[in-house]
């Protein structure tokens, strides 16, 4: 999780976030709750960037807005799963605060795109 220089390209930033979420869950103990919650985090974190890419290839403004809104929803969901995984794993090796902050920033950027596109 290299945080040495900021990434301004939103496509790359969403990719890095999804990658960092996958790195975050690797050291978690293997139990049913961690497995299921980790799967949810993998899905939601990856979906942010995937839907952002689809939005940029959309054929209409309506489709664009729908994809961006899905991206924002997935960022919110990622925050939820990160918080939950952190709460149930008290001796977590990786601190999710940076990831939660990044998901919050992505959510705000996506909200700004939605507002400017209306």
C-alpha cells in the first residue's frame, strides 16, 4: 500500500483502491465471517472502477449517470465492509483507516461528477 505520491487519474485510483483492499484481506484469519465479508469487499471495491470505466464508455447521459451512481454506491458499500472486517478482527495487521479514507474520497469525487452532470 504505497501512499508516496497521489494518483489523480480516477480510473487508476479506483484500480489501486481495489488492489489495496485485496492486500488488506490477505492476512485475515480464515473463518466463515472473514471469508464472506472479504468476498463482499472484493466485489464492491472492484465494482467502483469497473462501473467508472463503463460510465466513460456509455452511449447516453442517462447510462453515464447510472454507472457513476453505481460506482458511488459501491464506494459506500466498501466502507461498510472495511469497517465490519476491522471491528470483528481486533488484532488486525493492516489498519483500514487509509482505505476507508480513500473510499470516502472516491465517494465524494463520484458525487461531484453526478452533481456536475445533472
